C-alpha cells in the first residue's frame, strides 16, 4: 500500500512538471491568459486504486465477477481535457461513471478538490454533485421524449432551487443561445430535432449548473462527420469560456487527437499508458497504444502502401482476465514475466506506462 | 474504365411514398462495378447510399419503390425479376452483409448451419459436402477452430467473429458481387483493420467485386479502388480513390474531408459544413447542396447541375466544372 502511495506521489509530481512546461509553451504560442495556465496545474479530481466489479452469476460458493475497472490511479487537472480511450468493454465508460459516483466503486478512493467523495453522505455530496455533469453518447436515448426543451434544460435549475419563472426562462434561453439552438425551439420536443441538435440540448443541460467537471461519454460517436465537427468545436468553445474540465471518453483516436490535452489508454479495465497527447501519438510507449494508432484507417490513400502491423486475436473476457499483464495474450513482445506479474507504472518523462518492456 | 463491368446501375430512382409526400431517397444514381474491384460508396446518414443497394437486392419494402432505372448483373437486366427468380440470384450471384451482425444472424440456430443453408439453397450438394464447404470458408475468413465454431450460436461469438461468419455466408457461393453495408462500423478499430484486410484478400483471391458502403473516409482511402460520394440521393462526385483524395473537386467532398480531425496535425478548430442535410421532402430547387455550400452562386439555387467530367473517370456534380463537358 505504502509502496503504491509512493508511486502515486511520483506520478503526480511528474504530471505537474509537465503541465508547467506545456503551460509555458501555450502562453507563448497562443497568448493564453496566464491565470488559466496557473489553474491548470491544480488537480481537480484524483482516483486512488479504484476498483469496480459487477456480479456475473456463477455459484454462491464460486461467484463470478466482471473486472470492469481494476486498480486505477488517475489525476484530472483543472481546465484540461483528459481523454479515456480503448476498445469496447475496456471499462472506460464504467470508469467515467464511477468517478462522479453514478456507479459506486467497489474499492478505492476518489478525491474531488481534496475531499474523498467515496462513502460521503448524500446530503454532503449533493453540494458537489452539481459541479459534475455528464453528456451521453446517444442523444436519442438520453433526452426524455415527453419533455420539451425548456423542461429538459430547466430541470437541473429547478432541482437546485431556481423558483422564479421569469429567471428560469431567461436562463434557459441564455443556455440555448450558448449551444446554438434557435430561440423559437423553446417549446419543442426532442423528436423534432436532428441528432446534432439533440446533442446540443444535452450539452446545454450539462452546463446549466456551471459545473467544473463534465464527463463526455462518446458525445460525437453517433453523429455524422459534418455534424461531429460542429459539436466538437462547440465543446472547445465552452471549455474556453467557462474553464471547464473534460473527461472525454472515446474510441475515436482522431477525435481525441483534436480535443484532448492528455490521453489515457485503457485495456480490459487497466491503464496502459497516460501522457501528453502529442507525444503519446508521436511515440507510443505501450505496444497496445501503438497497435491502436496503427489500426486507424487514415483518410489518405498514399499511406496505404505502408505495410501495417495488425493486432491478432480478440479482447479477452473481463470475467476471467489473463494473469499478469492483461494484454499479454495479444502482445507480440510478451515474455514469461508478462504472464506472471502485472506491470507497475513507470515514468518516462511526463509519461506513465504500465509495461514490462516499453517501446522506444 | 475498360475492365468488364459485373454490375451496372443506370439512372436508378427509388422513392418512398409517405403520408407527407413522395421522398426521392435515390434520385438518378448510376454506378458501374468492374470485376474484382472494391468500390466505395460514401455519404452521411440519409444520403441514399444504403437504399440504392437495397433496391439492387430487391429488398425495398413498402412504402419504398423503385420507380425508374435499370440494374444489370453481368449484362442481364435484373430490375424486374419476379421474386422467385430474384431469390435464385440473391445470395448466389450477388450477396449482402449488414452493419450489425447480431441482428442479421438467427439467434436460435448454430452459425454453421446458417451458412450451410445458403449452400443447400443454391447448389445441389449433399449435406455432408455442404458442411465441408462451410468449414473451408470458415478457415478462409480466419475463424479459428472451425469445427467447434460450426456448432456455436451467434451470442457465443464476439462481434468480429460474427462479422466473419456473415462474410463467410456471403462468400460461400462465390458471388460475383458482395455488397457490404457499413461492415465495420460496429467493430473496434483493431478488429475493423482485420476485417478490412480480410475483404481485400477475398476480393483478390476470389475475384469477387466488393461494394463497400461507409461513412468513413479513412476506410475508403484504405481499401477502395473507386469511390462514389453521395448526398441527398445523388452522386456528387465519383473518381478513382487517389484522384478523389488528391484532386478533391466538389465543395461537399472538400468540406467532408476537411471536417475530419487529422492525426498528423493539431488544429485549433475544426472546419465545419454549416447547416444540416436538407429534408428530402423539401429539397432546394437547384443543386441539393446549395444551401450549405460556401461557393454557391445564384444559378445553383435555380438549376440542377449535371455530372461533369473533369478528367478521365472523374465526375463532379457542380456548375464550377461545367466547361469540362458532361460525364458519360
């Protein structure tokens, strides 16, 4: 345990150093307000040895569990966009939900602005809950078809005590303007909107209470390319305007490259690699990251001739995850130690990688 | 294109007859598929890319109807075949796979038997022989332990394996054309790459032409030989893949390519095509893209552009290329 703490401390320091470096570069490059850069170094939320398991049948003597998230340590810095990437079933959505306690963790701690929110009483937590919001993947399923736009966007405001009708309408209309929904749609219902507009309504609902942290769970996966870019730009604008912190969950690495400051790659409930977006894309240290990047179809036929190394095999079952490093069954570089011992996180500059034999 | 054409669609029109009016989902689409090539059909949802090939397969159901055009398979007109004749062609000479393999497989039969059914339906072989053929095709599409998988039910297989079974089923009668409607959209990137490579190999080894319907420009760039870009029921641009990406001509195609986030550059903002896809019931009078096009002129709002040929085999539906002459 103490050993784990040491490691985490190191991770935090490394991360902060890097943030400073990046902050400087950004200030020079784009003239970003120095105060924002200052804020950026602060840890908003950090998770310690987080575990989430779901029961999966079996017998009473021998119950089976899905190991959705296993021993995750993670920091999210104020004002950044941290992307969580991985293939389906790797636990990225579960982790996102556990972090804001939409799902209760099986074990571990989550510190939000220094307070441990795991096991915190409902009354205490209500005060923090309004600072954490979520945007879902499917804008068709995440809006109540029987509620009009004004009710959907107004609901969180009413829940958190806005009583005056005039004030409420003004606030809802302001939010509609923020996300680019025309004022005349105030009384319309979700089915009267296209997918992109519905996602904008979901975003308006999420920012209604001036949250600090927004979990974006595949917010553009269900949208067409031309609409996807509109929504991504909107998310970036809102972040700049309100200093929002995003945890951006996605399987699309091109989208992540555009929006994220840092990336966390997951495989089967465990973190493979965390690091600064540009350097991680340029030089992946975990074999899985490299295979993921290699597998993306690039929109340029000239790149096609380069013979690609592809991953073989399928994702193992999270009910019986492989021993040791969970990636070893698909990893071409696996050796005996990978089968026996789960790799500890090691730092390489600002990067943290969980691999016995990192690349590069 | 001088190669032999296996499938030719000429001026196909499929409309939906709804309570609100007639919806021109497919509005004069012409597509040529040469033997042994991979043809990409790209476009956003509702552009008619799937409906074109549902029409080809005779799978359009009420209120949809083919109202015009002809479809030739190997020189033979299959547009007006009777259902019985059509079912001899379907699955045998031309086959189709869909996006979600779970919903296209029957959950209560083992997958091997479902593939065997395709053989027994079209060819006079014994059940034992058919089973051998199934095992062969399972090996060919990269299913490990085919004997064991033969008796597996769909729910016991992963998404990637199910899609391999579907491809096996589509390929088992060695069709001339296989239509793949978003075959990798529901799959993870590492599995997607495997399936794309498999389709390329089958195309090369068995000489089957593949029509790849997709919304992903990356997939097109990766495997297709020739590309059609569709928008609001029409082909907006068509070209060989390299020409399309190097000399992108139609404003819509240009916008589409520019709005994809690139891996090799860090943009501050993404390019966007303003507005949304028009309602097919109320299409603009002129070019269907005019309401979202940055380069639209007065004429674009009143007249419909034809497909103009900018270079050999490269057609663009935009007045900017009118002097080049009409595409044939």
